[in-house]
């Protein structure tokens, strides 16, 4: 077989031209496309890595926040438990104080009731004693006892406190100026001598003579009362029994 070198050369030229054309118009664009594709893949991979790193960071942040929340929740629970225990203790102390106050109140009421009962019993005993004494003294009362009580009253006039003595003197002057007699009430009729001694003692102690109006009142049992204005001088058994049973009364000078 004979080779046609001209044709062979042209074929080589055509082949080289084809390679140049393929390289210029096909291979280079393909390489460019591949390069761009590779760059895009790298970009996507880089973005994926960045997203993965960001997700990892977010996951770590979430776990850290979750751990912080657990710590905060544990702290809040501990604080709540402590506050609940303190409130329970406070309520228990308040309940104990309330119970103690209630017991004290009941004890005070019971003590007051006992005191009232004791007072009532004592008052009843005093009334019974006063009644018994009154009956006994009524049997013992006589003019001689009344004379003795008059003597005691005259003695007590000299021992009156200064304030009472001054008040009686003022009342006596007012009664004397108004010509109002002092009332002398006795359980039994006084003898003339007793009346004179009483008038003289009053004039001496009060600094002015007083007209006296005499009267009898058997309820006094024995003794007498002298009324000068708002003042009373008492030395009678009925008054002593009343004082024994219920205490003193009004502005008065008490003798005997």
C-alpha cells in the first residue's frame, strides 16, 4: 500500500486544527465550568462547615443556657424550700403564741371568775357576819354603851385630821351664820348632861357654838351621828357594821 504523504500531512494538519478548536472552544469552557463547579462546591462546603460550626456553637450555647437554667431552677427551688420552711416556722410560732395567749386568756378568765367567786363568798360571809353582829349588838346595846360611844366621839374630835377639822369649822360657821342647827341623831335619847358635854366639845373643837337639834333613830343600834352641812361625824354601831360590810361613804368625819 502506497502512502500519500500530502494527504497524510493534511490529515495531521486537520487533526491539529481540530485539537486546537476543541481545546479553544470545548475543552477550555468545560474546564472553566468544572472550575466554577468546583469553586461552587467548595463554597457550599465552606458554608456547610460554617453552618455546622455555627450549629455546634448554638448547641454549646443552648447546653450552657440549659445548665444555667438548671442551676437557677435549683437555686430557686432551694430558696423556695427555705422560704417555705421559714414561713412554716413562723406560722408554727404564731400558732404557739396564739395557743399560749388563749391559755393565758382562759387562765385569766378562770382567775377572774375564781376571784369573783371568792369575792362573792367573802361578801356573803361579811354580810352574814354583819347580820349576826347586828343582832348581837342589838341585844347588848343600852344607854351605858351609848354614853361610852359619846365619850369616844368626843375624844376622836380632838384627833381629826387638819383638813377635816377645817372643813367642819367652815361648815359650822356657815350653819351658825344661817342659824341652822346641827342635827344630832342617837339610838337612844341623850341625857341632859350628855347633851351639854357634846355641845361644849363641839364649840371647843369647831371654834363656834352651834345650836343642836336632837332626834332618835333606833336603826343606829347604839351611838350617834352629827350632821353639820355636808359633813357627818359618826360614832354608831350601825355605821360601823355598814363600814365593815361595804366600806366608807361620802365626805364624813368618822369617829369611834
